[in-house]
C-alpha cells in the first residue's frame, strides 16, 4: 500500500527472532528515547559499541496511544555474536540483561527523520507519526491486526551517532491476519 505525497511503503513479512541481544530497560515518555540510547551506549562494553558490526534494536513494549507516557517500557538492545560470552558482559554491567524475541509475521516500514515529534520542524517525520500511520491508517485498511507483543525499531546507526533528521530505522510491528 502506498500513501500519496509522503509515500510510505509497508510490507508484511516473516521475521526471524533476535537470537541474542544485550539490553537495558527504560520506563518513561517516548520523547526520552534518544537520551536513553545515549545512556545505553555509554554502558556497553567497547566491543559491542561499534555501528556497522552490530544491529541496534529498540523494543517498545507498550502502545503509546493507550499507555500513560511515564509507563512506556522501551529496551535499548544490541545484537551479539555467538563468540561473545553473555554471562561475562552481564556480570560487568548489572543494568543490562539478555533478550531474545520470537519469530513471526510483522508489518514493516522504513522510517527516516526525527524520533520525537517535538524536534521535528515539519511535525510529520517523527517515529511517532510513522507508528500512527502504520497502526491507525494502514492497519484499518489492511487485512492485518496488531498482535500486541512488542514493536521493534532496527537501527544500523543508533540515535546519538547521527543528526536527528538523518535517523533511519525499520519499524517492525507484529501482526496477525
């Protein structure tokens, strides 16, 4: 399906789960997510902190349309290779935990632009507006329904390492038909 004007393309696809990732949980308003990423990157061991060698994944566990902003749960994650000893990483960083996700059917859309609407001068290129399009417009018109697990935001370059207007991610929302 294409949206006229600011064309956004959504595809539904089977996605493998994250085999293993290291994460830190944050609770609070979505506008804090860029700061959460900065904090997360400071806590990571140097070996896990390199864009291009790892994927950086945000897991949002609550629907921001219905959850009070101060209760939204968001995990900042980095994928890890099988040769990295997870127990050692976790022992050195008590705020971190191991995360895996389940495979399944997801609606996926590429986002480019600001994370928070407050920093978006056009007020239409924020992650929030992309979620709004996906969950409110596309879902209503498609044969899919939200599967109510978590949504994933996959980044090759995490928030603090690019200008807000250059932020890119693929948003994956679990769906069912």
